[in-house]
C-alpha cells in the first residue's frame, strides 16, 4: 500500500509539473506512474480517473470515457469520476449541437429527433464533409449514445 501511495503522489506531482513547465504538456511520465499504480493496486479507481483527466487534456475523449467507466466499476470506485463523466457528456452534447447547426446551414441537413433517421441523413451527407469531420461527428454521436445509456434517459431517442 505504501508503494501505491508513493506512486500516486509521484504521478500527481509529475502531472502538475508537466502542465506548468511544458506548453506541449507531455504526460508520458505521470501516465507511466498511474499505470504502474494500477498494476500494484488494480482495485482502486483513482488512477483510472487520473488517466481519464490526462486523456481529456490531450483531447482523447474515447480514452477518457473508458477510464472514467473503469474508475467506477472497480472494487474501490472513485465516485468523483461519475461527475467528471457527466461533465464530459455535457461538453459532447454542446459539440454535437454545434455540429448539427453547422450541417444544417452548410448541407441542407435537417436534424431529426429520431437518432436513427439523423444518422442515416448524416451518412447520406458524408460525401460532402471531410473524413476528419465525419470521424469527429460519428465519435460525438457514439459518445451521445454512451451518455444516454449511462444516464438511463430517453431510450426513445434511439429508435
């Protein structure tokens, strides 16, 4: 347990140092320590939460969601991760609304309250948008589905 605590402190120190000293914010060292802490004490959710925080700093939202979920399903969950996950879902909701507004104005895209119809319309418009934009939009829709399932709300939106 003592080694785990030392690794946790070292991880946090390395992460804060990295964010202060580097404009590029190289998180390899704190990421290494958090992963090592997980090897020593895999039942604890805190290192997963911290890895999720790092993932949000480097805009790897899929990794962040995965890590927040992992931090909640271990033997000793890190309950703050739920709040962090909800915030991430709210940010994605805003992003998704912005994408929809953009496509409505640029591509005569009409958002449907029915997600299946909306995804079908987006697929038909895919040739108009770049691959990178398309990938971001699909990722955002996937995250929206995860948020619906996680928050157990509005299942009707899926069908």
